[in-house]
C-alpha cells in the first residue's frame, strides 16, 4: 500500500466516524444574561435594587466588644442569666439589619429585620430577633422599640423601666420636623401587680409627640399600663449651647407600671461637650424622688430618695470605628451606694 492510498483510506474512515458522531456533537451554550446590582438612591445611601425586582435593600450592622464593671455581673446571652460574684464581665455582640423599601400607591412600603447574636463565652450565647416590623403610610406593626427607648445621649440617665421592645401596632403622623402618634403595646416583660401573678401579660397604650425647632429638640410621651392601672409621663428636650448640647428630662409615674417604676418622680440633666470633631464628653446627673428600692417587688414607691452622677466619653477612632467609656455612681437613702461602668469598642458597617 502506497502513501497516497493510506492517506485516502484514513480520510474516508475519519469522515465515516465523524458522520456517525454528528448527532452527539457538543454545542456550547449561550451565556446567560447577567443583571448587575444597581444602586438605589431613592431612599438614601447604602440601598441597592434586589436583582429582578424594584425593591431596594440596605444591609448594615455592627460588631461590639464590651467590658462591664460593677458588682454581681451576670452572664449575658445565656438561656437564663447566671449570677456571679465577679466585678467585671466581657461580652461580644454581632448585629445585622436588613431594610427593604419599595414604592406603592400608599407611599413607601418598608420592612425591617434586625438579627442579633450575643456571646458572653463559648458556652453562653444566644441569637435573638431584635426587631422585625412592617411600616407603610405611618402605620407600623411588629416587634420594635417604643418611644420610651429614647433617652439623652449619655449613659447616666434612667428614663424608662423594664423592656422597651414590644410587639406593637402604632400610627405616627409626621410633617416636617414634627411627629405625633399612638401605640398599642403588648407588655409581657414589665411590672406585674402584687396579686400573685407570675408574669405580666397585659396591654399598654402610649402616646408620643416631638420634633425640632432650630437648635431645640423636644419629646413628650405618656404610657398607660392597663393591668396595673397606672401610667407615666415623660418630657425631654435638648438645646445647643456653646460648645455642646444641654439635655433635660423629667418623668412622673402615678404608680409602679411597665413603662416606668424606678421612682415616682425623677429629673435628669446632662451637657454633651463636643470637645473635638471626634471626641464628645458628657457629664450627667439624675435625682429620684420616692426611689424604688426593691426593684419592683411591691406596688408602692418608697419614701426615700436617691441620686446618680456619671460621665460618658465617646471617641471616633476612625471612620465606622468607635470607642465609648462610662462610669456612674448611685447613692440612695436606704440602699448601698454602687459604682458601675463599661468600656466598649464598636465597628459599624
């Protein structure tokens, strides 16, 4: 067989094999179209469109390391707090918040989920739902913090009692720098009557209004605890004066209730000094009339008074990285004086 015959035979054999395999030939698939994430600037910075939708999403949160100082510190994040004799306790927290917004014929539809994980140690940790609510046209429903969670900027004041996070339904009207609203709250973590009840499970109604006028901000709120049949009223205001901001607050409670039971009357003041662009120093003081010495174990306030002073220092180390330290001293007529405080590092994103 010569070379020419060998080449022709090989070519014919290859053609036959190729024809037999033509049906099984591999064909490259067309690439899927890619939809890149688009920035959504309709609701402020940090939002982006969820691909394939017109819903805008923002993801934010923080990582916190904190050391508490004071007598009888407890393990945080355990299934049940475990008391100890240590005068200090360190813990770490990670929190992430998802905020979704979209336009509707009723205005922006907002959904918020806040997830939090606290670790006091490897053995004692917990993951909680810190908030989750729906907001549209001024109406809000879900698990969220009430107006009673607001306070002065320092860490000295005690202007609310028990938990301020409730399952609630709220309507809030807003116009410019003014707002007013009403909230119906499920009170399951507060003061319960001295009638043998083991846990509270009642309804509260809160009213709130506030706003801003130039350098002055104000808030007036009230809460009525239907189970205890008692309520509380609080007023708070701040005004820019000199190198800082003066803050004043006062609370009155008709009797011990889930909104406020630290004392029958109290007044608080602070002056937040903006020493530099990154450093804020806030001394504060508070006086309690008819102080609640037994921490809510009875339905009556005492006839004794107490006072508290403290200092809080905030420092911005760099963008999104902060340090905070506070120390507070409490002295009462028939209670042991106590000094507490903490040091915190927090990275926000």
